[in-house]
C-alpha cells in the first residue's frame, strides 16, 4: 500500500492535519446545514497510499460502498473522495428530503444523481475552506460516482482521472458523522508530492 | 491590550496562528494546551484573562472543556475557535457576554474583534486590526 514515503517531519504532519481539519469541518458544517442535523468530524489522519490501498479505508471489504470522486483544480491540484456505506448514504438523502428522497432500490439513477449533488456539496465546501485558509484559488471538476459498488471500484474511480491507479498519494482522511451516529462517512483528501509541497510552502508564508 | 491568554488547540499550526495575531496585538500568551483536559489544568494554574478553545481535540473536546471552565469561572472570557461553523456551536455562547465563537480559518481582524468583545473592550481603537 505505501509505495511513497513523503518524509514529513512532525511539524509538517501537524500542518497538513490542520488543513484536513479545516476542510473536513467546513464540509461537515455544509452537510449539517443541508440535512438539519449536528455534524462533527474526527481528528484527521495521514496515510501514504496508492489508489488500490484506498479501498482499505472501507473497513469491511465486502461492504457495499458509495464512493464520490472529485478532481480539484486551481492553484493546488488534488483529488477528493467521499466514502460511505449505502444505507448511510440513503439516510443522508432521507434527511435532505424526508418525503421525496430517491431510493436506491427503486430508482438507482435518481439516487445516484442525488448522491452526486451531496458529494459536490461536501467536496466543494472542503476545497473552498482550504483555499480560503491558504489564500489560493480552487476550481473543481466532479469526476464520478460509484454507487452501489465495492471497494475495488474506488481504485477505478481514481484511475479514471488519468494514471491514478499507479500514482502514490498522501491521503488526509477524516471521518464525518452526525452526533447521534445515524450515519458516518470518510472524507479523503489526496495529494501528490507537488501539491503537498505547495501547501507546506503556503503555510510557511502564513506563519511568516 | 496586555491581557494573559491561554491558547488551546491540538494543532501546533493553529496555536501558532492564534499566538501570532494575539502577540501582535499586545496580548501575553500565558500558556498553551493541546486538549481539553490540559486546558482545564492550565486554566486553574494560570487564571488567564482569556482562553481560545478549539472544539475537535483528543482526550477531551473543547465543548466539554468550555462547560467545565464555565462551572469554575462563569465570567471567564472564552472564544471557541473551530472549523465546525454550525449553529449548535454558536448557540453555546449566544447569550454569553464573555463567550465568543469564530470559525476557522479566520483573519487577525476576526480574532481581535472577538477578543475585544469578550473582554468588554469593544470601544478600543482599531489600530490593532491587521
């Protein structure tokens, strides 16, 4: 799984974790606004991984997962994944539209479209918050959604953006969930070596 | 301003950012803590004039620490500084004249405005607004 050692010192690890915290906190806050529930995040963790290894974030390999993928463009190119279980994705959509949420088993196409919108809200708010913090510009291109699928589909999603399956990433990962724990998911911010370096340079500038 | 501050955040980067803005404005950083439990210990030891408090932290989260500080010192000036920009956090300090809330990321202006409000110094001139 770990094919690239980013060689981060403690200070750099702390800085990247805080970047993840700011992004994930804002994504959870946008979700909270959308579904009318209190949402929180875990303390972010950093992993060195490749596309195939990211499927390990989904703890039970046979679980049916929903994976939403977005390419972040602009000053700091990166990729973003939102991972959750199918019933949890359904619950979030039910909270968004209590009487009219599309059901995966009845209308998969409408369900996937609604999920895509949910993924856009989460990933864009994550990217916007990071951009505001670092003083950079962000643009997005929502690439794809895999639903329902299995963890292997995640590698395919990343691979769909080019040579993704063979690229190594620094993954900054945070869990998001409502405080009653009726659903949970993972936000995974994927940086290549160049993006990681750019973020750390921006942080040096912030601290003067 | 000349007040003593306790900065609480599990991120060194976040603590450094808060410290930079507060020191530039003339405040004295009396101590720093990386979680809610340490925050309560240092609060008792240092009796700071102001606490800046993150929410998502290991061991004890900032909201739990805030409520504990409030029990011990109802008039302590405390600013919640968090990336969770949500109503339930804002409501925690909504009717609390010595409590404030600013979402991360924040500017020097945002932080110092909140500092002046919780310290009851809102009429102070704006020369510190970097």
